[in-house]
């Protein structure tokens, strides 16, 4: 580990407004050691030009854009950002973040603190977030999900509940972390570089 530098992967595919709002929230977060890698798919409505314009206006080298003409799915686009991040010498964490999210100022710092406080730190896979409703900030969308392998039934933990702090400062064990926000530590000796998400699961549509 270096100094907890986080590479944040954002995929833009035809929803520029969401992406810009997401980037604005990251720019204002209180963990300053990060690098945002925006992978733009298909340059819909001149999004490459507009995202580059946003980066130029911010004059912030922590934001870069990788244009990708091919639309070969969400995992494929994320792999582009992940592979770029892993080539850098200062990548401690990778945060896969949906472009239609808006983060709170302390979100990233709290994710890193959660990772460090975890007793099984070297075996931890992904750490997720408490996902709140965009319109109603007191309404929980989910805390992750559980899966019954016998029935195939999945349940989103906390879905639809009012947030009264019932999940705060607790370790919530789930079967899967929601893909809208997934933090993973990059431990050079623990995570083989070849183990990327499968890229052949259909197109990425939003």
C-alpha cells in the first residue's frame, strides 16, 4: 500500500448528465488521493468533447477520459478502466462506481476506513455502500443482497427502509455487493491481474 490512493472507474454510455453530476460529487469529496478514470462508450451526443471540457474547466489532473468506440458491455468497459489502473504504480484501491450515483463527501474515506477495520483484511473481496434513494435521501435502496442457492431467491438488504442508523457502524454480511458501488483493495500478492470481470454478458444499456 502507498497512501490509500483510489482509482475510481466511471462508465459513461449516453447519460452525460448523470456522469457530470457524479464527477462533481467526487471532485468535492474529502479523500483527496484519487484518480478518476472515465471510460466513455460510443461518444453519444459528443460526450467525449463535453467530458473533456468539464475536465479542462476543473483543471484537475485527477480526472482522465478514455474514449472507447465499441459497445461490448458494461464489464468490457470496466475492464478498460481496471486494466489502466493496474498498470499504474500507485494503485491501492479500485472503486467501481455507477455514473448515476452522487456520493457524500465522506463516502470514500469511510469505505477505506471500513476496509482497514475489517479483521479479515487480506481476504476481503469487495466492500459496498449504503445505497440511498436519489429523490428521498432518507430512504435506503439497499445494503447489498442475500441469495438462496436452493430457491434462487435474492433479497436486497434494507430495501425500502427509512434510514434511522440501523445499519451504521455494523458489519453487514451479504452474499453479493451491489455493483453501483464496489471498493476493492489491490494487493499485488493476493489478486492476480488476469481475474477481470467476464466481458461477454450482453450489452450495457441504461
